[in-house]
């Protein structure tokens, strides 16, 4: 009976194949599988419709061809000669962005914790609270920051229980309460409570409301008791610190909260510490009150920046995301490189940069682009590990890609007391050098391995621009407002309005009510982990500054570096790498500012360059072994070995580790386009770019063709001289680079066959 059933199934499949034969379609052979009950069944490989041909194709992997030497070649490429480019369909980003798996990966690797997924009234409650927090932040930007909406419309400033809610401390406290509530609702206490809100969560939510209500009701009296707290201040302060530490533990892990606890313990036991780490004694009630009510604790500058600049830019990014700006810039990258044969790795790197300009998140860029670009990289002949490394190396650059930089950039602007536009200008050339190093390293690797060129079936650049020209407006509006002299808050506020307004130009990008609500809710949800991080970091940073511990650590860094600039930069880089092993980029930057920056400033490194050094290395810690979130996220997509992916990512990004050494030299501000004229900045930037090219080509052994030992030596020495400061060093480096290039040209002409 079983044999008859199998035979009948086989005949039906054969008849189906014959019916499709006239359309050039064949069905792959069935494979036998066995169910748990022992009964045999037929299972067919999955089929997929190719959008460019509307035909069905077999998705089973095909073996690669081998040459006589046994080396594998790209699928379908000839064994000898240059592989022919293959036209493939443009990846569909809409399907990827709507995929729950993509969202889960972004949440898991970006915040280092999984969030709860709700349905029903819990989902509606979270949405209402998130939208309310977003609108409150926009209201504070309009009323508290006194943005002139028009000449005849004034935004009123409301009072509740006698308190003006736009008072900075009141606003930050209310913002922190909303963040704590969302944290305890969205982030579970442990894995067992991943699906539901527990009684403990409800108790923590009630406590979060209580600590704010206590300050809100008696604000005029409480604010003057910071240095002489009442017993109730001490109790509510202990509860507040515990809530913030627990929120940090749930969102980013236990490392930063442990650092916060260690800082509190040091402040209390400072007079018992040995040697140079001995400090003045502090009473516990004073420490707690200062952290709870003062401006040097958890309500300090980090959280204030998160409650103003960071959340506004997060809202801006969410609006751009829901209006299709991210998809537009990915399509733009494919349009720029897809009409002619090109390397898949090159295309993906360009797409990473363009998507990063609106994302500001390395993990989100890696996961979003990886889900659509990995099949293209695989088709070109890249294995799983190299594909993941290409995606993560390009994705992490989103944090330093203008105009929407990572959260640490806003903190830098506030700490330095400069405009956000100046930070964007300073980040411009380091970003170009970063992606130049990535592009060249990946390109050399692809040529050495014989990766296959591809051509995308993508719309042209002008066709895309004619249809979605307004997407340029929504992104670059913020730059226009900043150049026009508006403050950062004013610029981002009006950029949000512009992005919402221009979305209605085309129906497919318009923010209909449901999509607008989702975008406003996402603006707050995406800032929860960052805000929790800044609150916890505020505890540690405040104590580092108050007790002088930061300066003591800075002196230790100087001693280890023997007061030599290069050695001190190496030690500082190691310190930032160690911090990055357990802390996210924002926390790494905040902790390093009071510890690393003073050491660099002592050696006459300008403050903008010192802060950019810390920021740049905090970003590079995301691709450095042994812990790197972006490579792990990429490996989760490609299915490759996470540690091999991480090491390959580090290899691709290795030339970029030299970039911070360039702008911390005596004349390094020219690379940051700060404090110098345009001619000096252009010369320094060109010299740095040629230096990166020379170093990458020398280490990789490929410039115009495979380099011999002499050419590699010339390139490496020339690259080092170009990176070093001084006009004489630049001239010598350019001469060596020119000699190596000339040698390559001569060898290519000698090797080329003479015409018949």
C-alpha cells in the first residue's frame, strides 16, 4: 500500500513537470524523508520565483568548477580568463524591513537584549506611552527651547501642580520616568519572563512613578537640599539609583551597572584607598542625594543630551525610515553601481555608507542591508564569513557617517560646547578615510580570490531621482538649517516637519495616520536603551569627575605612555578597546572622556582631536575581537562562523585604526577641517587619503596588479611617511608611492603581449 501511494505521488509530480515543460520549467527531483511515525513521504526542494524572468528555479546549491590546480572558481565563471558578469535582480528592501526576523536581530544585537513582543491592549499601551513621550520631546523642543514656530503663534508653557513642565530638571525627570516605564515593560527581567509583564515589573513601574512624583510635588524645597538631604531624600534616592541600574542591566547587560556600583563604592571608601587613588571621604547620603537630585549624577549632561538632542534625532531617523528614505539610499547605491559590471563587495560597501547616513546605527545598517545583500555577495563567490565581514565592516561606519551620526556625537558637541554642524564637519574626512580603507581592502581581497563581477537589474540614477527627488530634501534639510545658523534643536525640529511634509508628495511614501503613529512610537522605542545607558553612565562619570579619579587614571595613562604622544595614543587605544569589550559605543565614549581625554590634552593634543580620537576608537571597538556586535549580527544572517567573521572584519577595518593617529598629530586638525584654511585642509586630506591607499596596497600586495616585494616595501614606507606629520615627510611619501605606481605600469606593459 505504501509503495502504491508513493508511486501515485510520483506520477502526479511527473505530470506536473510535463505540463510545465512548454514553459521551460523543470521540477527538481524529490528526496525521501521519514516522519516520526516511520511513514515515508516525498519532500521537494523549495522553489523561488525569479522576478526578472518570472520563471521557477531550483534553489539547491550547485558545485563550483575547479581548475587544474584544484582551486575553486565562482559559480558559472570560466576556469580561465575574466568571469562574465551576471545580471541579477535588485534586492527587495521592503520585504526585509517588514520581516520580523530582521527586527529581532536589530533589537538583540543593538541593545544586547531581547524585547517583549505584545499584542492587544499591552501593545496599545506601549504605543500610547511611546507616542506621548515623542510628542512631549517635540513640545519641549518647541516651548522649552523657544523655537519660533511663526511670528504670531506662540507655544504655551504648561504648569502642573504649580510646576512648569518645561523646566529642564522637571523635563529630564519626566523623560527618565517614561524611559524607566518602557524599559520595565519592554525588557524582561530574565528569560523566563520574556512573554509577559510580571508583578516585579509592575512594582518597578510604580516605584519609577513615585521617585518622580516626590521631586515634582516638592521641587522648590527638594532642589535646595542636595548638599543636606532629608531622610526621605536618601530613601527615594536609593530607590532611584537602583531603578536606573536595573534599567541599564536589562538593556545593555551588567557591565556598565557594575561600573556604576563600583564608582559609588569608590566614592564612599575613597579615604581608605592606597597610594595615588586615595581621595576625600564622602557620606553615603550626600553621594545618593547628589546622584538623585544634582546635575552631576544620573540627571547630568549625558541624560540631558539623550532627552533633547538624541531623542529628536532618533525621531528624525524614524520618520526618514518610515518615509522610505533608507530604502531610497540603498536603491541609489544599486543605481550608481548596478548598470555596469562591478564587484558585489564594492556595491555593498557604498550602500552601507548611504544607508548609514540616515541610520546612525552600525548594527541596524548591518542587519538591514545584510538581509538583502548577502545573496548578491554569495552569487559573486564570497563565502559566508567574508560576506559577513564585508557587511559588518561597512555597517559600523554608519555611526560616523554624516549627517545623522551616532549618539556619542551629540554628547561630544555638548561637552565641547560647539555646534553639531562642527562635529559633522570634523567627522567628514575621517568617514571618507574609513570607507576608503574598507573599499580598498575588500577590493584587493576580492581580486585575489577571483570574486565574480555582477550587474544589477536596477533602475537608473536619473529615473530614481526623478521619482523620489524629495528624499534628498528630507535628509539634507538638517544640514541646510545648520548652515543657515539655526541651533541644533531648531534644525532637527524643522527637519522633522520637512520630512513629514514631503512624504505626502507620493502616495507610497506618505505618512498616513497609522504609519505616522508607528514612526512616532519608534522614535521613542529606539532611544530607550541609549537613554538607560546615559543615565547609568551619568552615575559613573559624575563620580569620576567629583572625586578626581578620572584625572588619576589619566595620569596613569601618561606614565604608561612615558609622556610620548605615539605611545600614549597606543595606550589610550588599548584602554578604549578594553572598555569596548563590555560597553556600547556611547558608554565607552562617556567613560573615556574624563579618563583618556585629559591625558591627550596634557600632550598638547587639541580638545576636538582628542574627543574625535576617543569617539573613533569607541566605534572601532565594535569590530575588534574578541567581542564585536556587528560581526556577530552579520554572522547570524549569513550563517557563517561568528569568530571567523569577526577576525575578517577586523582585517578589513585594520587600516582605519591608523586614521585617529593622523588627526592627533601637531598639524592633525587640518584633517578635521577645523582651525585651518581650506587649502591646508585639502592638502592634508589628500595626503592622508594617498597614505591610506599606499598602506592598504602595500599590506595587501596589490595596486594596479599584484605587487612584488620591492613595490610592497615602497608602498608601506611611503604610506607611513604620508601618515606622519610634516611637509618633507609628505613629499618623500608621495615620491615612494609614485615610484611604486610607475614600477607597476612598466611591469604591466612588459607583460602585455605585443600586437601582431
